[in-house]
């Protein structure tokens, strides 16, 4: 297989992927997600796989050997991760054998062959790949798509070793190699795929110890296997940060109305008590204490991964301190900092919840005065909303 033929195959597969996507998506548009996507955690969307197939060596004079005699057994074992629905990385081992032909008897060909120059070598290859899932890139992300196609580019170290000693020792050769391939995934269960991996590798011509002819040699490979997907296996679409400024302004207006109503109530209560005192002819009359503002819970929301406050948020917190906390100094206020448990690691969410809590506490301290406060860092949580993740990136005062 030449590189020209290989890339032609990639183009054909891309067209096929677009056709399959169109057929799957039809009638189920609501299940298709397009980016941007939530950043997954380190061990989310991780997969492992194993496969078996054939290697096909393409070196000098190999065309003189029958096609079937140039096929050698191949195995694969790898671990990878999808960073986004379209971009993934993979690290694996690829072997076991390779067969070729050399027209000249040479004791340094790997290994010594028969009179006709047959070559047989132990094939080993450790390689890292960058993968591009064109099914998700073209058709949008779908967790239930049956067929995904992911072209990839890889590089690594390839080495061989003779099956028997030559001149009292095994002959070895180690070279750098690059690979281009197509990774096909056929979903048979939520966590399990049947895989078909077809690729073409390029290595220096001295790999088989024959340094004549072309400057490089090729090894084609095809393998069929299984891949297992670890939890979490899916991606979620990222939501834009919620601008809570209009809500805070509305709360500010409502608090002003409440304060005005409390002042009016105090005046009416005083007038009522004065009238009762007059009717009692100077008898001792119970006069209720001063009416206080009963504060409702107050929330400060944060963007994903952030713990800094805007000027508007700082002003809202100061207003709450002046109107609610200052008139209820005998009350203990509970302040909770939180992060969204659906994103980030537990350690990151613990740090983020504390940083948000400290930011709000610093504004309260800057207002002066002494208040009864009980602060608590909830870390990663979903207690404020199980459906809208943005509502869990918050500090609540109650």
C-alpha cells in the first residue's frame, strides 16, 4: 500500500462517515450535541483495547515474494483517552512478526533465510498516536452512534530481533518510525466497541539490514479487536456562565421596598401603642421591640473554574451586610462555599470552594462591624441543583 493509496482510503472513509452520521442523526436531532463541551476529568473517557491481525512488509525486492507469503501475524494492546469528542490520544504496543524478501544471500539480513532470500523478523513497535474522530467532528457528538471513524498520526520506536543467532549472537536493529492510520469503532454496548485498525508505518531502509535501494520502507497492518470504555464515558455541552447581576439588582430593589415597609410598620406600631397608652389612662402597656429585617438567603455565583468577584458582586455583598447583617447582629449567619461536582477533581473542587468562600468573607470583613458567622466549604456538590451545574458554583449566605 503506497501513501497515496492510503490517504485516498482516508478520504473515502470520511465521506462514508458523513453518510452514516446523516442516517443516524435523522429523526433524533435532540440527541446530537455540538461544542463547546465541558472539560472532563483526568480519568474520564479512558479506553483500553486489544486486537489481532496481520502485518505486510514492503521493502526492497519484496514484490518478488507472493502476497500470502509476506503476511505475518500481528497483535495490538493500547490505552487511550478522548480529551474531547473529536480529539484523543493513545499509547500502545504493536507486533509480532514481519516477513520480506532479499534477492542476495546475506548473513546479516534479518534473519538468515533460505536460498531464495526469504526474510523473517520479530516485529516490535511502541507508538503514541493523536486521533481525530471525524464522525463527531462532522456530525456532532452522539453517545449512541454505531460507527465512529478516527484517522490518526503516530510516532514511536520500532525494533526487531532475529529468531536465531547469527555468528553467535542475535541480530537487532532499532529505528524511529511514523504511522498514519484509521481507527474504526463499532459500538455493540455502552462500554464495548468492536475495532478495526488499518495503518501504514514508515521506517528507515536499514531496518531489515538491507541498505540498498529505497531510503525508506513501509509496513502495513490491519487488526480486528475489542475496546472497553471506562466511566465516565460521555461528554456534556458546556453552558455559558450565568450573569446574575440582574437578579442581584432585583434583590437590591426588593430589599429597599422591604426596608421601607418595615419603617412604615414601625411608625404605625408606635402610633398604635401611643393610642393604647392614652386609653389606659397611664397604665403600664407592653410596647413591642423594634422590628428587624428578616434576611432571605443571598447567593453569589461564579463562572467555571473562577473564584474572583466582580465589582457588581462586591457591591451586592456590601449591601446585604448593611441591610441584613447589620440589623441582625444577634443572628448567626451560615456562609457556604461550593463548586460543581460534575466538573473537576475532588481536590480541585475543595480548593475552589474554599477560595470562593474566602473571597466573600473578605468583602464582609472590609465592611467593618462584628457579626456572628459560621463558614463551611462544601467542595464539589450538586445540592443546589442536580440539573443545572452552574447553580452549584456558588457561595450562599443564610
